[in-house]
């Protein structure tokens, strides 16, 4: 049985959309999976009754505090010991749940991830990644998208490994192509960091390196399955994509591909390189986004992602 922990109090519209999203996910998760909700039990149960959903449909862990976006992440995680995020990570630490996801404070979630699971041995820095749809009907994994804004070549090189393992384990890509985001395709292009990173990636046998990729080719799907960059650049691309989607909708453009750029389709970003399954959702997540975050959490658990990462980094 997979136990999927969800912060019911995380996000701008919690707990309403979280409970609704959890109900929506029931029809798509495995029959043996169990969703565990952390939060205000009275409010959760009231919402379940509104949706004519029996209370015993979920495991509910009652908490009395919430870490808000205005709280200092580290201080709040340690001081608000009965918050939905802190209690959720305590459950994750003692293996009472198999994964934990929240649309709440990103800082508190990363603090909890480091507290409850620590970094996989030999991983220099973990990363957060996002799956971006491509015009050929597939998708590409982009990392890092905001966790580490400054990265040395050895960190970027490891991102190639992290992304490749995720693409194989969770996305089902047998020999994922890993590319380095740069200002040109030639290996001589770029700054000192990307040039040095290229040399590391070109000589590796840890993943299938396909060379440099320019930003214009990110959405084609023709060059890479995994794209590596630092968190500053990755977050810029992610926000630009979200902005383009909003403008397209404002202009009344209806297109199947553009619709896939909606962040709700992904649900959340997975933290790669730690000894647990942790997903961080968008603060303004809707019920649809929460549902997809739950499904992505379950998929990562089922894929054995953590074990696969531990195996490849064991003798690094």
C-alpha cells in the first residue's frame, strides 16, 4: 500500500481545494493507495460532508497550526511543531507515509525535506525539476528551476544524472537524452561555467549526453529529454512559460498544445536528490492541480525513484 501524505492546509485556497483535489484523485490512484491528509480535522471533515464523501475515505492526521507564506521558513518549521507541514515531515521521517506533497511555503517544504530525509549520499546539491510539454507530443524535464541559483560545473553535471534517473524511472524514457542549456550549440559557446560543465558531461558514461541546447529548441522535443541549467535560468524559463500561457488565454487562443503549458497539468515540482519523495506545488493551486500533484507523488513512489538515485550515487 502506498501512503500519500498531503498538506491539507497548504496553498492560497486551502483546505477547500486540497480536499476537493484529493477526492478527485480517488478515481485515478491505485486501489491499494491511501491518501493521508494533514490539517484541521474539523474543517476537513466539514468539507468532506459537503462533497458527500465519507470521512474514513482518507486518513486524517489532525494539526492545529499552519506555516504561512509570511513566516520565516526555518523558524516556523521548528517553532510551529503542530503545523501541517512539520507534522507531515515527521511522519515521512519515520516512514509512516511514503511521500509528502504541499502547495504551501516552498521554504518550509525545503527545510522539512532536509530535516526529514537529508541529501542522497554523494549528491552535492538537490534540485527541483519541472516537466514541460513539447510540440511533438512528449515532454522534457527541466532542472534546476529555482533551488540553486548559482551552480558550479560539478553540480550541473550531477543534475544530468538526477534528471536522467527521473526520466527513466518516472517518465519511462529508456535512454533519455541530456542536454546543457547554452547560448549556442557549439561546445565552445557559453560562459566559464557552461564550458567546464560541457567537458564533464561530454566525457561521462552516467547518462546520454546530447550536447548543448538553445532556448529556442526547448519546446521542440527534438534534442533532449532532460535539460540542465542553474536555478536562476530555470526559474526564469518556468515563469516565462507561465506568462506566455496566461497571455494566450487572455487573447482567447484555444490550442491543445498551449493548454498543456498550464501549470495545473503538472501539479508540482519534485525535489530530486533527497532520500524521500517530496513534491512542492504552486501556491495558487486549484483542485485540478492538487489532484495532479497527488498522482505525481504516487507515480514517483511506485517508480522507486529514491532507491534508483541511491544506487547510482552509491559509488560516485
